[in-house]
């Protein structure tokens, strides 16, 4: 059976960086207006006053200092507090596809082979711009790739599920190479009026090319992949096409990102840590000897805890890659950004782990070794 290799990666970063200070200024202006407009009902206990946010609160809770966003103008406007992204005509490349194409072009350039040698495209992301046609097919068309393409959504674990799927196509002989892209406009499904989550997400796109080992030059051997899902309501987004069929619910807060953060922390950290250790053992790997962890970038406290549990000690600088401070949580793209930006120092034979975890709950592990 042909083995699969991660041959190249790519990253597209939007041009607009939004700092915590900018986000807090906008949020607190909204809070001040809300509390003033509802002063009488707040005084008699009919309405709960909103609490201002702060830079210190955000950094302590998440490790996030800034995030890149597709649009900044709407996010610093207290009257809007959502991205301002104009619709495009059906004849134009859609926004998500455009981001994915840019990340893919970088990956293809680093790969050093023509796009015509790619036989499939997978668009794996938390939120698709539309129901159909598939975003992946639009990306396929824009890059001039043959074969087949489809979308998949496993929330923050979409990239590892996508790598697993791509590797399976390659090992089964269904494709010589697969392009897997993760375009994420997370600012579009974030409630910027919610103090507990208004800072969490950023926008970005990543790309991964998986190809057959006997055709690859360099890259990373995929030693093993493992996927896990376990139902939970603690992270949820109910936006969808059926919302119009129940108009009384339109505008409800659960049509955007909602989560029970403390419950997520308590339940996901042990689930993921145990999954990593068990998978490593099944592959004959010692998890404490991994050179690097490229984890989903959800929350610095979660990442540090998982790192300690897997390595059996406090990770040394660089062992547990954190890009939250610059990018925030970018859903499916986070672990790929970490991998893309922090692997140049690996020697042949050294091993690391790409890992995701998120809504579902869903989790994925991809152990890789430098070729």
C-alpha cells in the first residue's frame, strides 16, 4: 500500500490586524450605550447591566493579543460590530474561495510541481459561505485542477479530518496528490457583543498538499492518523438554511458562536490528552520524546495543559507552538498555521504531532516524521 506524505503547506493572512485594545474600545462603547439606554430597567432588576471588557481580561483568559480579520471597519464600529463584507456576484470568486486559493498557491509553489498533478481538492472548514456549489469545486476551478472536489465540516477539527481523508485517498490509489484547504472567516460567526467570546476568533486560510510517498521529495511521512467524535452541546452554532423556516428564532444569539468555556476546558483537555498518548502508544512512539506539538490554537491555558499531560513535564520553549497571540483562534486553520510556521528546524527522522480539537466534540491526531 502506498504511504502518504504531507508535501507542502501554505498560509494566507488577511491584511487587517485588530488589537485587543481596539476590540475593547469598541465593546466598551457598546456596553456604555446599552447600560445608559436601559438604566431604568437595570435599576429595578429587569435587565442585567453589561460588564466592560479589558485587555488584561482577554490576555489572561486566552493568551490572545491580536487577530487578523477580513474586514476591520465593521468591527471597530459600535453601531455595527460585525464584519462588513459586500456580496459578490455569482460570476466572481467568492471570498472564502479567494482566501483558499491564495493559501493553495503558496503551498503549490513550495511543493514545486504543477497543479495539474493534483487529483482532488477538499475544503475543510467550520463555516462554508454557501450550501452549494461546494467551495472546494470553486477552488478546483480557479486553480485548474482536475479530478474531484468536495467540502467537509468538522468545526475546529476540520483540517485533521481533511488530512486523514486526503491520506486515505492517496493510500488507496484514488489520487496521486490531494489539496486540502481551510479558509476561515471566523469573525463572521462571532458575537462581538458577548464579553466572554468577543475576542476569540480571527480570519485566515491554510492549505496542505498530501501526496504519495513514492512521488514525494522530502516532506513529512504521515505515521498515523486518528479521529474521534463525542457529542456535546457546549460549543454550538445554529445558523443554517432552516432558520428561515422558523422565523421566530431569527436573530437569536445561538445563531452565532456560543460555548460553555469552563465545561469545554474540563472535558476536552483530558479527552485530547488521552487520545494523543494512546495513539502514540499504538504507533510505538513515546509521546514524551516528540520534538514538537502543533496543537489547535483554542486557548493558551488548554494548550499548555495538554502539552504538560502529553510530554509529562512543562514544555520547553518551542516544543508546544503557540500562535494565539498573533492570530487568535482560527478554528480549523490553527494547528496548520503552527505547523507551517515552526518546522524548518527538524532533522530527518524527527517526529511531531499535528492535533485538533473542538466542537462536536471532535478531535484528530496526525503524527508526522521528517523525511
